[in-house]
C-alpha cells in the first residue's frame, strides 16, 4: 500500500505522518513546500519518524504544489493507493492581510493534485482508491446558537481563508462529477497538539501566561461574550482520516451533497476565554484576559463554529483521546525545557 501525504512537514501533517508510520506498514510519500509553517523538517526530526518501524518507508520531496507535479516525482512514487491532501495556507490573519497570494496558493495546489489524480485513475492497471481533501469547519461560516452544521448544509465563508478552502471543496466536487474521481472531503474543527506554530491560539496563550502578558480574545461587539470552539488533538484527526480511508467507501456524489463528506468534531464546546483560563489553571499561573471586538480586530472572523459529528460516529468511529486529557498532555509536554523552542516566534 502507498499513500501520498501533502503538507506532512506541517503541524497537523506531521502528526498524521507519525500515525501512519506507527499504525500501518504502508509506503509513505511526503510532498511539502517547507514554508515558515513547516519549520523545515524540524517537526519530522523531532518525532524521530525515521526511527519508527523501518525508516525506508518514507520518501520526502520538497515541492511547490502551485506547480504541476513533475514527471520525475511521478516516476519516483508510481501509483499510490491514497492521496491525502493536507497542504494549504491556513492562518486567517495572513489570509486577511494578503488575500490574493493566499487564495491563489490554495486553489492552484488542489488543481495540480487533482490533475495528477486524473492521470493515476486512468493509468493502466491502476490501483488508485481515494483522494481525501482535508478542509475546515470555517467553510460553513458562523453557527447561530444551537445550530450544528451537517455535511450537506450550505457553505457561507466569512474570510479569505475559509473562502479558499471552500473553493478547494467546490473544485473537488467538480472533478468528482466530471472525471469520476473517487474523492472524499473532511471538515474538522480547531486542532491542537505538540509542535503547533507559535502564532496559533494554544501556544500563544502558553507563552503569554508564562510572560505575565494579557491575552486578547475576540468577543462580540459589546464585549460581553467571547467566541466558542471545539478543540481536538491532531492524533484524533489522524485516527479519523485513517478510518475514513480504509473503513468507508463513500465518495462525492453530485446527487447527494453529504455523500463522501465527513465532519470531524471535538467532544466539548468551550468559550475561548474559558479555554485560556483552563490553560492557566493547568500551568498553575494567573491568566490575564482582555476581550476585544472581533469586528474591528479581525474582519470576517466568526465567533462560533459548530459541526454535527453524528455521521462519523454512526459509521463506527470512536475518538481515542478526550479534550481535557489532550490539553493537559500538550501543555505539560510544551513546558518541558527541551520543548520550549516550539513557543518561540
């Protein structure tokens, strides 16, 4: 079995890479641009991936996926069983400050990956099984109180990042419908874990609490309520993706908007200010919080995202790690002296 994982040197990707190294005997091919978000190969080196169950199973290629896949890389890989497309720019603030380059990157890379998938599907003696596109809850837009979006609900992107992910999904649907590509899509919620980029909310909170600084948290216009999120560890994401690849046979279908789509949902909804306080409590340090209006500080920001995860649950999937267990482990790991480098900007 062969799997191609794009973006596997990044935060989410390296956890997924480690999962497949530990839980399969598959050959793994990594395609990654190695931008600021990946810190080179530092994450992969830090998990000692190459020492886990035969290092020769991994082959890494530094590739800008805005360009078509080269013939040399195609030859090196051959015909994989699965493509797991994780690569994308993902930081909302960066999408707001530089929307054109951000959106073009995410659209071009999915087009080039899908064009390669077309070749794989139609190759002689092809064993290509599935293209899995990794997406986000943000494509659905803000969720009114009490509403949790299902896989078939309409999208309503609120910022350039979510629009670029929505575009990726639309292109995937078009390729599935037009070229009969076997494509599935996942929409996941906020992800935490070891070695997260320091610009993200959890490591940012840890750093500011350590330094006694105020954490600014987006709130409604009258500053009475912060946003809420579901948080889950990247290991839970990896387990869900593996399950969807091997245990489900659904792919996108133009006649059924939910078919081939899977929501990956955290087990607990928590307000962002309570989340910051929980981090401080685990660290046994004071948490200083200031609520700021998200309308002025981050245009296009959504206060609440909420997905319905019942479909994946009904398929038989069980999340291996709870939110509270996850958070404690990640914070304690990050505070070890040898790991504090991951808090540095």
